[in-house]
C-alpha cells in the first residue's frame, strides 16, 4: 500500500500519507468544508463536507417542544445510562466474561 488516509469524522479532519520506504510521510491535512485534490486521486476534487455527518438543526421549536425523533443531550445521557445498567444486569459481578476461569 503506497497511500493511506486517516479520516476522523468527529473532528472533521482527513490526513493523507504516502509510504516512502519504511516511513509514512504526511502529505497534508484537510477539514471542514474544504475542497481538495488528495493523492492518489488528485485528478478528482473531493468535497470534504460530504464525508461528515450533517450538522444538527436546532432541536427546540418556537414553543419549546422537541420534535419527534430529535435527540437531546439529556436523552442521549439517559440512553447511555440505560445501556450501562443493561450491561451490569447481564454481568452483575462487573468482571469480564471468562475472567478467573
């Protein structure tokens, strides 16, 4: 493999590397809404914004209600807590399965 791209969708960043012998050389880093030509596909323009998740719209409406299906910070935290409780119920000892066998 002569080229490698590292894409971080959370940070909206793409880094491109080219192998030279035993080393990887950074060709560049791009992000956000940039349009770039990145090796080995420099013949094509890449709109980086197409790689990222869409920006969330404002969750609250004029009356303060949250539209159906919208995820709020409180809802996400609650969902994570429920998932953690489910894991603990499935394995109440808290030790990894198979440990101590």
